């Protein structure tokens, strides 16, 4: 077994609460009667709608074209009829166009599986196809990062001229409390993830692969090690100490290859490409069965939910349907979050659709919320001690509070990952992350 590692500076240890949802295999959710498919499910420019009201669409058909360099195509998650094209607001406050598809009554899982069936006689597609062919498949499938920012994968896997990828680092950390969808994927699809990794390794031509997994998922470490060994590969499965926010790519790289991404830079500048296990599984499906990214595993959890679990869900499914699949609410939730408790977005509209980036839905009762009042800063320095980016949260907040955005920028405000470690630790309950989000917005407006 390889020695356990972690990132050196800052970080916190919130209660994981992962056993709540990680009790059974992933369950496939019935397809929604009506799918509402947003055109902005990724970082960068929204896709442009390429169907019209009244059109019939087949599952997997492109319904939105990513026209800009940083964008991604969007596909129909079901077969049916385009009923409308509307504007909606997602839980992360993004306003976007969405294609409303009424699902064909006869559409079911067997149609999905027959449409995207693995062609066993095609041999080893990774060996057969060129790296550019593979990147083209990923682009055509609309694959994006599924662990956080939803950055278009075909852009990430295109190593810029003059740069070299020495390492492909696979992010199996899932450090956000409550979330377990990546854990389930590794337990249930280790072989497919290995094939996805082989494809990405070829795309970026990286000689070394490291799969980082926190020690609270030792069963996944073992599964991945077995899958690696069964193929005779030299990939390293790296167990990591449990520490938040290790799933952030900068912290993960410090932990596994001991290199630091420069301020404002990208991992490729230190010879690395990082990809989350969910995205790697989507690459596998795109390469080996031609399936675009039209569904994903979502954790539905929290003390307000009757039967927490993980559900494989079509993009565009109303979140209400996921809550119902999880047995509904056993108590009225005081807060519902899209994502995890540290970096997720609070929302209340249960008709909001699942997107490519929806890793979890967390519903909490009042018992789990901290209502302590905000007080004045006592200059305890705890926020500084836990900041993994080496920032001075207390000073940054004061500068932003006084409208001094230029000075905040000089103290590297833009390096803030909005991980929430500082706010979590602050005894004065100062809304530090809200302040940093506001400060960044204002600084961008001024520039
Ligand atoms: S939210 Fe920003 S300032 Fe606070 S700990 Fe995280 S990176 Fe540091
Ligand atoms: S943790 Fe809170 S109270 Fe302590 S220095 Fe930072 S902002 Fe002030």
C-alpha cells in the first residue's frame, strides 16, 4: 500500500455524514414525463438551441450547439417532442434558455440501452483511435467536468502547444460532506473508469497516472487497485488523508505530486491534467458506446430526506422527482442545497432540473443549521490558519466591506476558491465567502 498523503497548508475536518446516503447501489430513476434541459450547464458560453418547438427528438440528439471555444453541446436526455423553449434560473443563479421535451410514452431504459450499446466486436477503441479522434468524441458527447466547475472536457484534454502533460491525476476525493456519488461510481464501475482513464491518458499523452482517493473510501481504493492490477497497468492509486478541500484540484496536486499551480494559472503549467471520476466515466460511455452526457449519478441526502441514496438520473429531471424517489421529506426542510454543504447553492424551487454538474441534493432540517448571530471580528486568526490558498480572509473581508476592491485584488482575492474553510471556522460567524463572491464581482466590473 502506498503511503497516505495530503496537502500541507490549511484545510478543515467537517463531519463527513456520508454513511447517510452510501447504503445501497445506485438506483436508476424513471425518466421524467417532461425534461427541462438548460443550455448553460457548463463553464463558458451557453449552447445555442438548435431545435424548434414541435420538433421530434431522439434520445442523444444534439439540441444545443456549443459554438464558442469554451462551451459544450447539449443533447436530448429522452426521446419525445419539443414543447417549448423557455428561460429559467438554475440553483446557482444562472439564467438560461432551456428546451422543454415531453417524453414519448413508450420511451424506457431498454430504448436508451439499445441506442447506446457497446459494440463488443470493435476491439480496443483506445488503441485504435488517435488522440484527436478521442478528443473529438468527447467534444461531440458534450462531456464536462462533473465534480464542480463543469469545465468543457474537450478543452481541458487538448494540451496547448509548448506544454506537456507529465501526469494525469484522477480526482476520486469527493471531500464535500454528505456526497457519495463518486464513491458509488468507483465501487460499481471500476473497470469502466479504468477504460475512461486509458482514453484520457492517450488524449493528453501523459506517461503517469495517479488516482487520488481519501482514506474514508478504502473499499474504493481496493476496487481501483484491483482494476488497475487486472489490466497490468502501472497507475498509482494514492490514498489521501481525509481533509477538506482536498478535492480542489490545486490542493489535490499539492497532495499527490507535490507541485503548486501558480497564482492565476492552470494545472498544465506544472505538467498535470486533473479529471474527476464522474467525468472519466462519461468519457468511457462516450468512447465505448457513443453515449453523450445525458444522465449522471446524483446523491440525494440530508436529515430531512426519508430514504437518502444515489440515483442515476436523466439531465432535465425535476429535482422534485429525485426527492420523491428518496421517499420524500420526513420533516420539512429548512434549507435545500444543490451540491454539498460547503460549496453548494441554496435554492427552493424543486422544479429546477438536474444538470450535468448536479452532484447532490441536500435537504436539511432546522436542527442542522447554525443560527448563531454574527458578531465583530475578534482577530483570532483562525480563518488565516485554515485557508488552503494562504490568503488573509479577515483582511480581504475588511477591504471589500470598505469598497477597497483594488487592494483586495493585490492580496490575491481572485485566488480564493470559495471553499468556505474560513467561514466554517470563524467564531464570529462573519459571512466571509459571500463577501469574497461580492468582492470578485465588483472587481471584475471595475476592470
Ligand atoms: S473561501 Fe477563500 S479565503 Fe476562505 S479559506 Fe477558502 S480559499 Fe481561503
Ligand atoms: S476567524 Fe473570524 S473572528 Fe477570527 S480573525 Fe477570521 S474573521 Fe476574524
